[in-house]
């Protein structure tokens, strides 16, 4: 079912919730972060993660002044 808005403020360690890991690891992709300037925002730090083919993921658009 998942966590709903009605669960806001609930104690996550109170026994009502549990974290279930999938049997297989999902495939994911990495790339440069969006909206981050400076050394931490370049290609050396591919800290943007997404699920390939997920319709909720917006495409990466490089800033015109970016070196990447």
C-alpha cells in the first residue's frame, strides 16, 4: 500500500512500517546534476540518478555556459 498523507508525523520506528527490499536490484543511470554550478556540478560528479525509461524523469539539459 505504501505511506499515505494520513501517516504524516507517524513514528517510523513504532512497528507500523517496514522496509522491504526487492529481490533484484533495479537498473539505474547516472549523469551530471542539474542546477548545480561549480566543481560539484560537473561530469566528475555524476550524482544524478534515475530509472531509465521512467516517464517522470525529465531529460538533462546542459546549461549553455557549462563545460560538460
